């Protein structure tokens, strides 16, 4: 969930002024980076792809131990020092030992998969077994030192594939289902900020995953989305991200909001990496029965990476509501970049059908069905999550006790400048699934799918829809449980009017990225990956701009190899 309010903006004026003064004096408005270096023998960890890292590991250029050491040093440089990005909550004390074992295994029997020995950072609402040394808290002190029954379903798949869990990423606490709290803030992790401009909003709720991926604090990261929480940090951090269809990736062991909308997916630097990660984390999990609805077998999504994928396809533009800046609040620079993107899509051989409106668009704007379903689901499912813990030293075992815990521990759990847990309180006031709830659930399906995305696709005979990632783009897909794939579209101009996002964050801001989203029907990821890849390869927008100098970690493989 992603929101920011007028109140936050008012409260933030002083912060803005001091941030701007700081930015001007530090020369952060200076011209964009130019890429002119000679090619290094070792991959640059700022940009390194999974394939490059895997090739270097296979060739014996470096080991997974080297990779873990390098990423740890990079996190150290920027997380709580320098720009203090607060992207990572914990690092894995077992990661070096795991890397050494996987290096050994590579020598004796070869790699298990494309992710063998590759360090992955996962959002802190995705469970990892406590005996490994890390906590799973969704950013909340109410879950510190809790003992989860087992690894999350997606973590089991990553480990089976030979990936190394490098650490846990900061997030908007409880995946932004707490109340009027800034994106990227959690009690445990503090305020995560964007690497493209000092103190800029990283968006959320997968904020730390997005920021970490954007500057190479890990090879790849995982996030979760209920409504916007992968798509928006992908948008704000110059990334490729996949919000999978609900039921493609397991939510077992993920601190829940709603089984009807939650989904786990990658935030990475390229569609190629996204396809690799999705191929590994997708699949049926007996601990999440929604996964039994997915087509079998899981496709090899890397086979979708075709530069000609848009040739002969019909791509629709749902202009009404979703491209109206008065409604979305989008800056005009996003609209300009989007119109250019449509020309690129045409140049790649697709027919752009414009407009191709979503019939339910106006109704989606006014519907309260999503809030109602999420409130009811959250109370039931969070209570079940607490109940399934093998231990929880905070003593919190219910949503009601969580609210009390936050009230009792302001020093730990009070966001900067004001206390807010209005969403938790609203969810607590619900009384389970009644007829109003089931009507709302049916309404979500009607607005998001039947008379929403599916209607727009069918009425116009389309292969996909396309929109800027920012704005209200995520809502129809959220309530339908449908996929969104996002790639870089552009950057705010250096003279953009800076706004306020939270008590400690600004948005928009000069040079902060924004993305382009491809939307489709249930389980259309294979096609959407192809379309997004074709656009990404043609434009290479990610490479056009780098993070601000201080936010770029300096440690590289050369600094750790053999040490
Ligand atoms: C996380 O949990 C483990 C025990 O499960 C503990 O040893 C470690 O210190 C915890 N981390 C923090 C930051 O408290
Ligand atoms: C999963 O199980 C729950 C009850 O345990 C049920 O309400 C839901 O319909 C099931 N979903 C699927 C997709 O089978
Ligand atoms: C955009 O939305 C505003 C507010 O609802 C409306 O007045 C305006 O007519 C819309 N613009 C277009 C082009 O539909
Ligand atoms: C169902 O519960 C909600 C609160 O969760 C309440 O607002 C609504 O009136 C209830 N509906 C019925 C039919 O009782
Ligand atoms: C920013 O600069 C561009 C081009 O130089 C100009 O067209 C635009 O009006 C400026 N915007 C603002 C807000 O000053
Ligand atoms: C890995 C890391 O730097 N974790 C830090 C995250 O932020 C909290 C709060 O500032 C620190 O206590 C952690 O050490």
C-alpha cells in the first residue's frame, strides 16, 4: 500500500528547506554521470547481471564468498553511514559459511541453477528460519526475535536453487498497512531513502529491496505487493520489477495483508534477471493453496526474452482516469515520457490501440471494496501469522495486542513527528467475513478483472495494456490479482518542482526515476516479460542516469578477492 497525505506535507516544510540547502551546497544538482570507463575485467557490482556473476563464478574469477564480502562492505558503506539509505535491516551471519559451502559444491558437482551462489536480499516480511541468525519482523519490534515455523515458500525455492540469503531489506512497516506513515519507514529500520537524490522517497512498501537493487547492495532482491508495493519502488528506483499474478509465487511464510492480493516478486536491474528469479520462485506450494490455480509446469521465463516480442502485438492505452494528471497527480514529465514510449512501442512493430479504456475506471476510483476486503483479511490472517509463531518474546499474539504494543512503546514504534496506526485500528474494528465482505470481494473481481482489465483486453483484442507505473496504475491489477511488469521509463528533470512525501522525505525530486508498466490477464507473465524486455533493450533507460555520487558504494570484487 502506498499513500502520502497533505498533513505530512505540511509537517515537512522545514525538512524540505534544510534538505534543499544541503543538496545545493553539496552540488547534487550537478550534471548527469557520463559512462566512459574502459571495460573492467571484473563485473561492476553496481550494474552486474546474474548471468555475468554466474559466468565469473564458473570461470573461477571470484567466489561466492568474495561476492558476499563485497556486498556486505557495500551495505556498510551506505546503509548507516554516508547517505544513510537504511535499505537493509539485517545481514545474514550465516551467509559467508553458506557461500563457502556453495563454492565447494560448485567445484565438485557444478551449479544447481542460474542462482547458485548468488546473494539475494529479501524484504523483511518474508520469513527466514531464526536458527540462521536473522529475524522476520515486517519492520516491527512486535516481531523481534520471533521464531517462525519455517522458511517462506519462496525462500525454500531460493535455497534449493543454491541462492544465498544475504539479508533482510527495510520496508514500510507491515507492508504499509499500518496507517498514515511515510513510505520506507519502519520502527526497526528507520526511514529508507532513495539513492537518486538525497532524502527522496524510495516508495514502498518494498523500499529497501528497491534501493538495494538500484545501487547493487545485492545481486537481486525480492519484494511483495498487495497494491503497488513492488511496482512503485521499481518505478522510483530505476529497476525492472515483476508483480506476479496472485497464486504464481507462494505467500506461505510472508507476513500477510490479504491472501486475495499479496504476491512475491523480484526487484532487479534488468528483465533478464527478473525472468531468472521468477522462474525459480514461481510454482505450487502445498502451504499456499492459491498456488494450485497456476498453469503447470512453471515456464522457463528466460525463454520470453525476445527483442522482437512486440512485433505484430496490440498494446492498449487505458487513457481515461489512469492518464488524467488531475486524478493521478502525476507530474507532466511522466506523461511526456510516456507518449515517447508509445512511439517506441510502435517502432518495435506493435499496434498501439489508444484509447483502450478500462470500462470500470470511474467506479474503481470511488469503490471502497478493496479497503473493506483488506481490513477483514488482514485481521484474520495477521492473527493467524502470530498464532503460528513458535515463540514471540514481545508477547504480541494478535492484532489487538499489536496496537497496544505500539501505544506502549513510542520510543520504538512511533514514526517521526506523529503517531499513526489508523489502518491497524480500522482493521481491528472488523468482525470477520460477512455478506458485506463477500459482496466487496465479488465487486473487486468485477471492477478489476471482468469489467476491468479483461474487458479492456477483450473489447480491443489486445495482448497487453500499458501505463506509466506512477498514479493509480496498480489498483485494477491489485483487486483482480493480475500481473504488472515494470521497467525504467525516464527521470524527473533537474528543474522539477520538489514536493514533500513524508516528514523526512521529498518527492518528486531532480533525477528521481519513473517507470513504465505492462499489464495483462492472470498468468500472462510470459508474454508481458517479452514486451517489457523488447522495450527495455531498445531504450536502455536504466543506464542513462546513476545514483548521486555519495550513494554509489565504492567496494568492488577487486577489493575483497583473496582477502
Ligand atoms: C535476530 O534474532 C537473533 C535470534 O533469533 C538474534 O541473535 C539477533 O541478535 C537478532 N537481531 C537483532 C538485530 O536483534
Ligand atoms: C484456499 O483455502 C481457503 C480455505 O482454507 C479457501 O477459502 C480458498 O477458496 C482456497 N483457495 C483456492 C484457490 O483453492
Ligand atoms: C480529468 O479529470 C478531471 C477531474 O475528474 C475532469 O474534470 C477532466 O475532464 C478529466 N480530463 C479528461 C481529459 O478526461
Ligand atoms: C460486516 O462487517 C462490517 C465490519 O467488518 C460491517 O461494517 C458491516 O455492516 C457488516 N455487514 C453485515 C451485513 O453485517
Ligand atoms: C524546466 O526546463 C524545461 C527546459 O529547459 C522547461 O521547458 C520547463 O518549463 C522548466 N520547468 C520548470 C518547472 O521550471
Ligand atoms: C545491517 C544494518 O545496517 N542494520 C541496521 C538497520 O537499522 C537499524 C536501526 O538504525 C540498526 O539497528 C541496524 O543495525
